[in-house]
C-alpha cells in the first residue's frame, strides 16, 4: 500500500469542511457566509487540482 500524502489529505479535508460550513451557514440563514464558504471551497478544490496537475 502506498504512503499517505498528508498535504493532499489536508487540502481535501479543508475543502470538505468548507462545504459542511455552507450547510451550517444555510441552517443559520446567513446567505453571505454560505456564499463565502462556497467560493472558498471551490478555491481550495482548484488549488488541490492545480497541485495535482503540477505533480504529474
């Protein structure tokens, strides 16, 4: 089994956490905060995908 790449795992965890916070913000009916976390989640995902393309 391959070794775990902890940096990529952390980036993926941050992206998932951002989308969880979107749901939390929507539950509080704070749409500005939900929009912020949605954009932040997409930005973190883009950062992870760009890093993956650079590596391969």
